[in-house]
C-alpha cells in the first residue's frame, strides 16, 4: 500500500466510525467511573471512563447551526 491508499482508508474509517460522535457523562455512574464512592468496582456501562459516546441526531446539529447564524 502506498501513501494515497492508506490515506483513503483512514478517511473512510474516520467518516464511517469517528465523525460526528460526541462524549457525555455516563448516566449509570454520573461521570465518576464508579458505581459508588466506597471502593466499589468500576462502572460496567462506561468501563470506568465516566463518559459514553453517542451520535447526535440531525435535529441537534441543525439547532446548533441555526443558533450560530
């Protein structure tokens, strides 16, 4: 693979899996990464990161653009 083929593959991966996804605090642990504060295990919903990824729907993105204009 030369540079152009790898670049096309990276662009395709970004457009398909990365672009548009955002992070928000995890609902299960409220962003702490743990279920409780007394030595409890890491959150199973977010794997202890405290954040979950979500893809905003089209209405959220259009609201942002209409507010800025």
